C-alpha cells in the first residue's frame, strides 16, 4: 500500500492514520512459510515541526516448527515500527530516515522489512523444551528415553573398572 503524504507534508501538526492487511503467505523464511494469516498493519504519520514521523505496528500469528522437538506450534508476533520520513536527505549516511517517492511512502515495504528483521532465526515452542534424543530420536519432553548415556572415551577404562566392581 502506498500512502500519499502530500496533504500533510507542509502542515505542522497534521496527521494521517492508516490501517490495512498484508498477505505475506508467499514469504520464504529459511525454507519455511510461517506467515499464513494476513498481517494487520495500523498506525499514523504525523508532521511534527516539518519532520514526518511514522508510528505503527504489524501483528500476525506465525505457524512455526520447534527447532528442538520438531512439533508445530503457533506464536503471536507484534512488531512496532517508528521511523522518520523525508523528501530529501542532507546527510547521505543516515540510514534511519526513509525517503519519500514523489510524496508517497510504500508501507508494504516498510512493514515487511520490519517483520522479517524481527523474526527469530531459531524457533522454540517453549524455553524449557528438551528436544529430541540424539541417539534414538525420542521426544525428551514426554519422558526420558531408554538410551544409555555415552561414555567419554577418556574415561572408558574407568567405566570398565566400575562395571567389574558391580558384578
């Protein structure tokens, strides 16, 4: 969605609210497509003493797979966005100010970028998820598996002594 800001560009104190939905179901994130529901975007652009300030948020629910136990889960995501907008830049090195294109800003690009940058590269269903056993693949969240713990080869001789003592 392109938002035309020409009517508030030179009017201090003016504001322009916006609200729309984005479809990011085709967004590929590390081989997954976690955004299946529409992203709800809302906010306002305000002219504060000839400086345009965009404030808003993008909200959605992500469909993810836990990187530890491989179970699917859903996670709500809310990404706040606050940035300055300008027609021209005096300082070319200022990356935090977005340039307007003929008095318009592309809100799809702004909020898609913010959403992608806010996504975690690793997804965990809960902080205390124990994951899968590296040997047999059992889900350790459901209980311990039957695997014997691996013995460090440096202690193999000591383990043999302990086994003989137990016999």
